């Protein structure tokens, strides 16, 4: 099969996975973090799990990017920088900031995430460095600037929100508390909201179907989990939990 045909099949797979993931997560909450539970096979340490499941989004993405015909052009390199700005932190910094000593996750969760990250890395890296066309004039295109700006706003929200959660625990603690202040007064997962804004920004900056597929997948993955988290907070903290808080979109959902 010609690679360009395969490419569009894989983009279609990304969209299909978004739909399947959204429907599946409405019924089954992914068993990691606060939702970890027995019955999902052998476990690995959480920190290790995060590094191995997110590192393909750095290593494989760079390798595929480096094979593209446009790998040395200015705009593809700029987009590579945007992607790595998020994923170097996610794969190699965030796991070492989390306070999850002694916690574990099913190896299956890590395996499924690796599979997704391989597909997503191929679809997005191959587009920006090979199949897509980003002449130098794209640098002046409002889509690049609006998308990149949204990406950075999302990144700042994501990292600030994760940092606030991390700081709820003293080193060595593993329990849960009610987060207070800032966007936490409105939603239980501003970190997911920030992540979603980042990938919507990426879709706009790259103006690509692969980018749109990833943004949709992020919504499909994180919105149902935020709903499960809201339910979990209400059950765990009862009347102490502020009733007006939503799941992921302030005042809406
Ligand atoms: P969570 O908000 O569930 O947890 C983030 C960290 O904070 C974990 O270490 C967690 O510990 C800790 N934590 C959470 N709530 C509390 C609390 N109430 N009290 C004390 N500590 C708390 O996020 P996820 O683990 O689901 O995701 C982590 C990051 O990865 C996020 O930035 C998210 O956006 C991103 N992500 C992106 C995905 C995508 O599709 N693009 C998919 C999944 C995640 P513990 O692990 O012990 O629960």
C-alpha cells in the first residue's frame, strides 16, 4: 500500500479511536490514579509507567520527524519545538514531580497508552515534516499564531493546575484532599481543561486533520474521566465538597 493511503487510514483510525474511547469511558473508568483497582492484571510503579508510556511521544516523534522531506524547514522545526515543549515535560519532568511513592498502575494502561502514542506520533510527526506543506509564509499566518498562543495558554493552565495538585501532598504522602482556589473553584480538572486547550491550539497551528483527531481524542479521553473524578470527589468528601464545581468546563460541564 502506498504510504499516503496508509497515512489517511491511520488518521481515520485516530478519529475512530476517539469515538470508541469516549463511549467506553462513559461505562468504564480507566484504572489508574485514584481509580486504580484490582482485576486489571500485573502492575508497574506509577512513575515508571508514566515515563514509559509518554516517552514514545518524544523519541518516536523525533525519529519520524527526522525522516521527513521537510525536516530542515523553519515552520516544521517550529512545530516540532511546540510538540516537544509539552512532551519532554510530560514524559521526563512531570513523572518525577508527582508525589506517588509506592503507587502503581496496571501494565495494561501503560501498554494501551504506548499504542496510542505510537499512532499519534506517526500521524502528527509525519504530517508536519513530510506530507504537510508549511512554507516560510506560514510563519505570518494567523492560524499559526492563534494556535500557538492557545497552546501556551493551555500549557500554563495544565502545569499550574497539576502543580497545585502535587503540592496538596507533602513528600511521602499519597492521600487526597479537596483542591481550593483559582480554577479549582469552578472545575475539578483544570489540568484536563488546559491539556484540551493545548491540543485544540495544536490543531489550529498545524491546520491538520491529524491535529484535529488528537484534539478530539484528548476530549474523548479526558472529559469522561473528569466526570468520574467529580463523582468520586462528591462521594469521598460528601457535604464538604463545594456543590457548584463542574467537571472540566467552568459553569457548563
Ligand atoms: P489527576 O488530576 O488525576 O492527577 C494528577 C496528579 O495529582 C497525580 O499525581 C495525582 O495523584 C495527584 N492528585 C490528583 N488529585 C489529587 C487530590 N485531590 N489530592 C492530592 N493529590 C491529587 O491527573 P491524571 O493523572 O489523570 O493526568 C496527569 C496529567 O496527564 C494531566 O496533566 C493530564 O492533563 C495529562 N493527561 C493527558 C492525557 C491526554 O489524553 N492527552 C491523558 C491522561 C492524562 P494519584 O496519581 O495518586 O491519583
